[in-house]
C-alpha cells in the first residue's frame, strides 16, 4: 500500500507542477499546438541522431505528441523560450517509484544549441526531483559519440558512473552509452 501512496503522491506533485518557470523558459505540457515547432527539429537528422528516429511527416509528429506526451503527460515538459513563445524542445523525468530514482531525458532543436537551455530546464527538474519528489538519485545516459550531452550533464553536477559497451542497437549500429548521475546529497551540497 505504501508503494501506491508514493506513486499517487508523486503524480500529485507533478500535477501541481505542470508549469515551471525559469529565468528564460517555461516548462509546460506538450500539446498538439506544438506540432509544427516539434516537427522543425523532429524532422532534422542532426537533432534526432542520438534521441529518436527522425519524423518524416507533420502527422507523425502529431501522433507522437498524442501517444507519448499527452497520453501520460506527468513529468514531461515542452521547453518554451519566454521571449519568443517558441517551443524548442522537450525534457522529462521518468520516475522509478520503488527505488525513488528518475531518469532525465531531453531533446533540443539544434538552432538553439549553445544557449544553456537544457541545463536551465534540467536544473529546474533536478530541483523538483530532489526537493518535492524526494528522489534519492537522478541519472541520464548519453551515447559515447555525443559528448555535448555529457557536458550538459557535467554542468548539472552529474558524475560519470559507468560506460556500458554495446548497450543497444540504434539506427543499424551497436552503440555504447555513458551513465551519469547525481544523488540528492550531492545536489544539496552544491546548492547550499
């Protein structure tokens, strides 16, 4: 029964934090209205190279939004630039309730790389995860051929915890991934 109570509690916390404001961004639920902005990067091979299979049509993006983001929206956010109102990517926190840990995932339109948007959005989710959701650890993976994502994780204080050789087949190639993570105590020490 305790496990169910924790899940309900975490879902309630996510429900109460569906919109998160940072200095330059709004993190908010993804909607069908975001399809054109999402397709702009979901159709781009460079942006999607390490994340998902490139979308071929706007309809495919609309279906992805409905099936992934809107079907179970809690913990999944559009990244919107306040100044322009443009949706430039997504970020999510996927919780493993029993272990009180979560995986962080993100994608950002390549036209907005280098602005610190992912680090800013991720910092807001780390704060939510450790201060409200009572997680003990947040982790993320990145392809060994994607060191830029690793640098974002390092900025967040995520330490390399291991390398998984031949972790999976991706786009007709076997890839290795690097696991990075940060604990609640490490995060708290860095934010005193």
